[in-house]
């Protein structure tokens, strides 16, 4: 994709995915509701409640309610509309968005230790920290509606939440392609319902419409000072999930995501938030004030108190469905993020299962699924309430916002050719908002905010350690590297015996001689009549067209080199590569083809310059990484592994 150097690339909203499937704009917009807007769409369950929670001690009087509503409205405008929909979504990598897509534009293979690459990795790591809290707080907030509908069920809120969460994770192995078809319609019903719940209260207290005046936000800060700034730690809950607009852009395209926001999501969120504000004013701004029992009840459950008693059970059920969908979107995002990290070389090989033969992007990563399930259930058991979880929520999200802004600056400067003044001026506006939210959430560190940060730092350490260890391995192997031309020249001097069949040697060096080939020749003193040197390359782009996937070159009599190219959102498959190579003249036959792979054992001896703790982690990751045979889909009975030991 060529990009004008002097300006933002044209944004027609199309992606390779949408072009390939030819889906209509409205159908894609409906599908985007369930996947892209599940998280931000369920924020009304807890955002306003937390703003007026016990932590801040805010009185729900006229000035404070209008101030909070004004902050919510302009947060949605500045973060979602201005930042993501208008600018960030233009920084795509061949139609794909997300942290790794931005990182790939930085060409991490060229300088893997640059500050931008490390920043991008930390941003990706933060998403894992966010991913374990989102399902927990979303589902728990929905089920807590039972406390209002049937107080006798209050002791069962946590057990029911755990059962629902366990069910969400356990069903992942079977795939969710079939269920995905109903995500959009169910989420549409959700948005219509929350809008309808808010409208009657706005008519009762039309004064809440004054919140559109930004002076109320300014007055709120002026009256409360630093305390008012800290409240942003809960206001930010209304924009959690904003990163999904960018991360899921490749699945739907920019235009459907924008259409869904302006036509459905934004109006529904505004009507519901305004309705909750009107409800608070109606019950708490009277003569009895916050001392009234009804006011206390409204503060504790403003979302569900909007709903007539007759419709309370259906709303709890619908909220639970909506939060399940939001959780599914977050889990799928974690799977996709892991796949991209593996392909870009920042994570070790893990088992990636494709759960659908037809639905693109339907994958299941067992190690991520299990880790998230344990983390989510543990958080619910420890926190017990959504309010306690909210104390840990937000810091990872705002950290991701900040990282995205900084990476956007690099893209604007180096890929679009923007001046420092132009790029810096825009990103400075982003950072004022991002850092205000992040700073307010720093106060949560001692109240649970440390949990996602510890997870993020652990994941970041794993990614950087794996990358550094892999580079050390490459340097060590380069010391004994033999150019293929030199190797072939030596064969002419002492030609080995040739045996029938084909030997495929996998190598990361597209010009050198595979170590497995050297070891095989050393120990067996023979070569197959057809030798294939296969290199699988991961490009800094999401996908590679099928007609550009495989390149076959005949080097010398009986020697072939095959280069397979994959995007960072694709999983390599060697049998598929060999089938494509056959169409270009390289004939191989099942039963007469053997795959020779090097099996390396890393021993922490102190030879490398890596700190001891990184050496230990890298050796552990290497031992537990998925074998190349399984990862590349090679039939196990056709593989010969040759061992080697590398000291680190």
C-alpha cells in the first residue's frame, strides 16, 4: 500500500477482508456492534456508579451530576470520536489496526531494541492485563442486578458469575463462529434497550441536557481541585474498550465501525448516561438529599434503577448476554494478539488451533485461554463486587491509550511525512487527555491497580527476553554459518552418495546452509536425490496474497530453495507450502518426503550477555515452546529431528 508522504493516507474504510467477502456496509456495521463495541457498550453498568461511589465521596447534587455527565460526554468525544475514529484509524497496516500492526510499521526486525519497539511491546502487554479484568467486571456488574431484582439471591451473585465465566472460557475450544452470527443482533437489542431506559428520565429531568455545556466540566474541576482530577479514574470507565475500534478494524473496515458508532452506539450511550444522571437528580437533589433511602439505592445501582420493576429480570438477562459478548470479544482479541506476537518473534511458539474451516480469524490458544480463565475467576473470588474490581480497572487501559498516541506520532512523522509541529501538536492534545486519565488511575495502584501492571510487566519481560534470546541464538549460529555456494562447492570435491526421495530442511537463513543439513551429511554420509531448503518468513504486514505466498528457485541439480511468506496475522502451514511449490515445478510425493528439523537445547552457562534471570526465563520458554513439527503442521511420522546444544 503506497502512502502519500505529505499527508494522511486516504481513508475509504475498505480493508482486504471486506473487499474479499464483499459484505454490505450495514451487515458489517451490525457485526461490528457485537465485536467492537461490546466492552464500551457495557460501561453504563458501572461507570456512573463508580463516579459517585464511596471512594470519592461525591454528593449527587445538581452541580456534581452535570459535571460528571459533561466529563463523560467530552471523554467520548475526545477519545473515541476525535482520537480513534478521526485519526488513529487512519494509521492502518494494510487495513489492519492494533498495537502490533502499528509496531510492524516500525519494522521491529530492523531494530528490535529501539525505544519505539519496546514501547509497543509494553502497550501490547498492557492489553493482557486489561483482558483479565474486563470479563470479570463486566459479567459481575450484570449479575449484580439480581441484588435489586431478587435480594434473596445476593449470596449467589459471585457463584453465578463464576459459572458464567467458566462457561465462556470452556466453550472457546469448540469455536464461536456459529454464535458470532447472533452477537451483532443481540448487541443491537442491548443498545436500543439502554437508550429506551434512559429516555423517560431525561423527559422527567430535562436539566441534564445542560451537561453538553463544557463549562460544567470546568466548574467541577474548579470546585473540587485535585479531588476532581482523581475522579477521572472512574470517568475513564466510560471509554474502556475504545482501543477495540482500532484493534478490530481489519475485520470490518473503518466505515462500518464509524457507521455503527454514530448511528447506534453513541446515541444509545448518551441517552443512558443522561438518564442515569436524571435519575440521580430526581432522587437525590430534593429536600431529603443523599440521606434518603431511595437516593442511597439509586447511587448503588443507577443503571438497573432506570428500568421499571416489571422489566428488571429481562434487563438483567440482557445485560448478562451483552457482557458475555463483550468478554468473548476481549478473549478473541487476546488470542489474536498472541498469534501476532508469535509470528513477529516476540513470543515463543504456542499451540494455535483453528476452530473453523471457513470463518477467518477463528483461533483458540489454550495457554492464553486457561491463564485468563484462572485470572478472571480468581479476581471475582477475591474482589466479590464490581466496585472492588473497578479499583483495579483503568490503569492498563489508559496506559494502552498513551502508548498508541506515541506510536501514532512515529507513524505520522516517518510514514506520512508530517512535520514535528503538526504531528507533535496533535499528539500533544491526545496525551493531555491520556495522561490525565493515566495519572488519575495511578492513585489506584495500592487499591488493586497493581494487579494488571504486574501482569503487563510479566508479559513484557517474557516478550523482550524471548526476543533478546532469539537474537543471541542468531548471532551464535552466524559464527558457524556456511554460505550455500561454499557448501555446494565442497560437494563437488567429494560428492556424497545420493538416495531416493526428497529431504526438506527448514532454515531461517534464506542464503545459508541449514545446520540440520550439515549434521545429516556428517553422520549419514548421504544426500537425498532432491534436497529442498525451506524458509518461512514473517513479513511486517498482516496478510500475504496467495499468489505471492511461495517462491521456488532451483539452485543446482537436485537442490531447491523455497521461500514461503506469511503475514503476522497468519499461521504457517508447511504441507500447504509444499503443495503450492509443486505447482511451480517442485514435485514431492507423500511417503517419499522427509522433513529434517533442528532441535536445539539451550543451556544457561553465562556465555551470553543476558542477565541471569533472563537466561533462566529464555531457557524455560525454549523448553516449553511448541515443537516446529506441530507448529508448522508437519506430519509427525515424516519428521527427523537432529539435536544441537547452544550455550546462553
